[in-house]
């Protein structure tokens, strides 16, 4: 499925690690490294898969630009 043209309906949307990496414009391996170092966006496991809430990604991204 091509997610680049998909409209996300609300802030509770759940994204795979691949979708989160695409949203943040960073490699999946970087997201995994940040998670390992406990410095990336919050993630959780659902059915064994690493997933991200869009709202958490947006908040983490906004926090990177605050002084």
C-alpha cells in the first residue's frame, strides 16, 4: 500500500515504523537506534509490531524545535 498519498483521519492514527520513518523523513534504522538510546518518539508494541501514534510523533517533532 502506498501511504504517501493517504490522508490521516485523526490524531489517534497508528503508524508502523516504516510509516513513522517516512513521516519524519528518516531511515527506519535511525528510529530503531533512537528507541534503543531512549531519545526518539514514544512507541509501543501492538501484536508484536512496533507502532507509533501520530500524535506522539508530532509532539516529539515539535519538541525538537523548542528552545
